[in-house]
C-alpha cells in the first residue's frame, strides 16, 4: 500500500504562485513515476506533469509549459509542483499520483483557486 499526503493548495490571485507538495509513504513498494493531475468542475481529470524516479520530467500539459515545474526529492518519495503565473483556468482540484510496478495510487486532492 502507498499513501500520498498532499499540501499547498489555496486561493491565489491571477499571476500568483503556489507550490504543491506530495509525500509518499510505502513500506514495501518501490514508487516509480509520480505526477500531478487536475480536475476542474465539469471536466475530466487531466495529467498536468509527470516525473520519473530518477527525476526526469517526461510530460507537461501544453497549457502549463513554461509556468509549472515538477520536481522530486533525491530518494524519490516527495514530488512538488511549482506553479507560477497562475491563471483562472488553472482552478481545479489537484491530485498527486504515484505508480508502482503493478498499481497506481492517488492523493486526496488539494484545491487550487485562482481568482481576483
């Protein structure tokens, strides 16, 4: 079993910044790729960014390129999403995702609201 604990969401004005964190805990499984998804009201959940265990970023959603940065601690169990230049359309619940060799796990979600 893998547990994910997210933090860092909140209310921010357009153009502002937030940093999301997700700490993974597992006593047995090795966690490989980790990522951030988001789901806005009435929309499907979408992948925002993904990073490998070695810290290689292998995906950014086009609309966040140049504004968001995903990173991961050495040792690989905590992932971050630095979000700069936030826009109202970034408003969503953001979910952390972690994958092992056989399963994927989700955090509980953290709300990000971008509004003036």
